[in-house]
């Protein structure tokens, strides 16, 4: 038998009981992506309900009614379980939907000779937004066309998100940006990352297509494919490269994440988050207002230039006179010049070293692993790869005296195999266990989840 989950609804004495820890029932436009499991006593007044046809009958806020058969029927000596995939007819509009379960038996004349109904219950369909006003509700034409035109996700090796990804919790996108996300007329200069569960209602979404549906500040909407999709055992990481269609206007951008594909029986799978928002900050839209000079302007400039040349010749003659007077100081000046040259050479060397330190991490991407058993936000190992997927560095948290009080960096040559050096960095904490003091390598500590 299937264990009780937040998708299991118990039926007791005709009442359908919604789980206390239930998640969002459905979002407008969902189809077959929400699976409800019902449990009921197998025998009611001596009747074996496992031998009956089982339907879920519903009524939407628009007044439309319908029914769909249940599936995945399982039973023991005392308990009957079955499941219902919420169809698009139920999620056709935001608002309250009402439904009940009916057990029935039909004779040869298609007459009901047995019927048992539960009491109706209501559930909420969360609001979403339409990405094309010409499409009717419940129509998946755009999604199917999008799947046909996007057979695979994009890989953008030159765009790597340096910030921690935003988490998708159930259907909510937890947007807590700590910096400006985009400015008016940015284009492919910012990529946002998100992490979401790989499996939802027992459906593995590792082979599905991930996309972003958005509406810019002027109300223009579109849909785009996700980039840099990384699939792990429990989570999937996706990214959104913001183009000028998103940042075309300053103001609030509304967006949602969509997961679409097909189930094993060919049914379209469509799963959507609740809408979230971020702001495109205002910027300058510069247009040239320079006026091309007329011919008279060029003529006057030639006369002025001639005067400047004559003045320069006069200054040159005076400079020759001064040279003969300071000939004795030439050697002193030459010595000072040589010393200045030496200092400049040293300064350039220091500048090159600083520049190498800054650019060393350009073009890298990080992969975190080994979650802490007691704190899922901490990863013990972070591996950094170059854009050609060769290993650049491994950063590992170590425990010497206190938990994670030391970090080891192991760096590799451009072949990703040859070891270059190993460095150990202490990690200091205050009395509350917070990382503090003067420390470098801030990015590495952030990726480990320590700050």
C-alpha cells in the first residue's frame, strides 16, 4: 500500500479530509501534474468498493461540470486506495473548484444499479497569467509548439551565475535578491539560477523541458528555454539568461517557471510555479545630438592650427637656449630617470600579479557536493571547473578542533589533472559560531554555505 503523504486524502463516513500539511492544490493551467491519492475503507455496509467504478466529479468556478475516472487502484483486506490526476478542465480558471468521489456500478442498459457519493469539498486553483491572449484557457498549443522548437536546453559556458541560486519551494519562487538584477536595456549580461525538486508527485522531471514564462514592464509576454540545466539526484538547477526583451522597459517583470513534457502514455505534462517579480532598474537611453560642422568651421580651425604651429616653433628655439644652460644637470636628471624606470618596472610587475589574481576565477563554474547531514545549506566540497570542463580547484571543509575550522584548496594545471599546489586557510568564528575576523576567499565560503 502507498504510504500517507501530503497528497493523501482520507475518506471517512462520506467526508473527504484534506491533509493538514497539504501543499498548493493546483495552479491555473496545470494538467495531470497534481496527483491526489484517496484512501477509504474497502467495505461499506458489506459492499466491496474495489469492485465498483470510481469517478471524481467536479464543478469549476465558471459553473462547468465534468468527471474523470481514477486509476492506480490498490487494496488490502480493509483499505482501498486509488489516485486522481487533476485534469486541465479543473484548472481552467483561478478560484474555487468543488469535487466529490463517486463509486458506481452500471448494468447492461447503462443504468446505475449502485451509487455511493462522498460529500463535496472545495480546493483553490491559484492564479497565473496568460502568455498569449489569443489562446483559450486549457489550450496547450503554445507549450506543444515550444516543445517542437526546443528539443534541448541551451548551454551557455560564457554565462555563469556567481550568486547562490533562488530556491523553488513547492510552487513559490523565493526571490530575495541582494543586488540589482537588471538595468534598462541590459542584454545577456545577467543570468539567474534556480533550484527545484527533481521529483514531484512521483514524477521524475529529469527528462522534461524547463522554461521561463515572463511579462515585461510594458505588458509584453513571451516564453524562453532554460539554460545550463544540471540534474542531480534530488534537485535540478536551471538558469535564465536575461535578454533585451525582458529589460526593454524599466519597471516590474513578472515571471514563472514552467516544466513541460510528455508522460509515458503520451499525455502532456505541464507544471507551473506561482508568478514572482523582480525590478528592472531605470537607466539612460542615449541618442546622439552632435551636429556635423560646416565648411567655415574647418577653415577657421586651419588658421588657428597655423598660429599654434608658429608659436610652437618659437617655444622650440627658446628650449634650445635653455638646454645649453642646464647641460651640467643632464647627468643628474638621467640618474633620476633610470631610478624612476626601475620603480615603474616593479609597479608593472605588481599590477600584473594583482590582475592575474583577479582574473584567475573568470570563466569558472562551481559544483557543490557532500551536504552536511545536520545542515543542508552547508556543502563540504566545492569543485571549480574551467569553461572547457577541466578541473581548476577543489575546496574542502576540514575539522581540526572545532567543526569546519579549516579549509583546504588544491589547485590543478590546465590539464585538470596535474597538481600545482595545496593551501590551507583557517576559518575563525566568534562565540556564537559565526564566521568572523579578517578573512579572504569570500566567494568560496559562500559556495560552501558558511556565510
